[in-house]
């Protein structure tokens, strides 16, 4: 486990900076509890399975970063947490919310992917010596890149809101689909290959058929292309659709039946086709970012910002081919 906190003084040489960002970014947990944060009330989806649903918007001071979905699964022995929110303060509030449901201890945290809205509450669990698990590639990206995300969150939400938040690298990793017992509950950690990110995991509670899809599914909010291209993502969605799942919890948006995930795939295909047409027609990047549209998804959250960003990423990928 990554037990030590790495402190960075003003005189640390540049060569040491990457190491310093690896497991902590400069501050340890607050000695006193932070200002209270109201988090979504846990909603029971099935026996022992709870979701805490964010509002699906972009992170902003008004929502205090409470935008993504996370949840937990209560077994006969303990609790498994799925994703931890965007701040240390959220992680602490999540622990309090779990205690309103069960007195059982949290045995493990599973991080589905490395997006900042899902990982920065993890430090609150690390401070209680709770194991943190992710796919190996997600853990590597958290170690190598999440200090940048933390800087951006501090800039957006402010130092006070992000007090105690730090990069917390998972101490347990998997490389492929794995079945494990966590809290006395049989869980399948599903890896479909690089998709929305290189290390996406989906978590299936085998007793109830509830699937936490993490970054693979977004409902009512434009999916953001981050590190990978579309074919792997579409392949992952097809495999999810073939599972014996009853409810799918997306990273953003309300839980849906398995058929509901089709919208994510429809957006990705429509986006991909539009960018390819523009590129083949000789439309320049700047023009494509304004003209390539996905009309069926104009009402989705983040359309004004995520749509042109997605067009840019796909266009640049085509230029490299």
C-alpha cells in the first residue's frame, strides 16, 4: 500500500517532481473534518446495491463537483464502494452516507476509470487503510496524470473545496476480467480492452444483475473522448449489451435497463461518421469543430463544450493515420 505522503518544498529539484506527484500531491488529510458537503442520498437499486447519483453537469463551484455517479454494494461481511467522487470532502461524506445504511465496514474501493470526477474521494478511504482496486492501466494513469486533473479541479472549485484531496494510487490492480469475493458478495470485474479509457472496468454484482458501467456509458450527457478511439468503445458496449444484466448504472445520468446504453453507441457512431465525412471532404480542423454536429444529441449536457472537443480529438487521430 502507498502509505507515505510525499511532501514537496519550494526547493525540490525538477527531476523529483514526477515522483512527488505519484502518490500524493503536496498535502495530507486535514486534521479536522472539512466543511460539510451534501451528497446524493443512497438509492437502493436491488438488494444491497445502492447508487449515489450526481447531477451530470460539468464540475463547477455551484455543484461543488457532485456530478458523477458512484455507489456501493453491501454484502454479509462488508461494503464494496464503486468510485469515490471528485474530492476528499466527497469521500468523507460518502463514508457518512454508507453508515446511514449499514454499520458494516467498507472492505474495498473499486475505481472504474481514472476520470477526475470519480477518483479524488479515494484519499478518504486510504486514510482508513481500505484497499483500493483498479485496472493496472487506470492505476498507471492515476499515478502519472491525475496531478494535472487535481490542479484543474483546484482551479475550478477552489483550495477550500478541494482541501485534503490528493492523488491516491490504487494498491491493488487487475489486468483482465476477474471474479472476486468482496464483502461476502461475488463481483465480476469486467475488462473489455481499451474503450473510453485504456483501463475501463465495469463491475457486475452477480446476485442482482446490477452493472456499474463507469466511463463506458453516459446517459443524457455527451460522452467525452479521453484517451482512446471509438472502435474499442463500441466493442465494449456490444459486450455489455450481451450480458445478463438487469440494471446499468452509467458514469453520468440515471440508471437504465440494458437497452438504454444504446444511446451512447449511437452518439459515438454519429460523431465518428460526421468527422470522417468532414475530413474526407477537406474541411479544416477549426471549421470541423464548428460544423460537425450530432443533432439527435443537442439537448444532452455538455454539448456545447464536449462536442467540439470530441471532434478535435477524432480529427487529429485521422491526421495521424
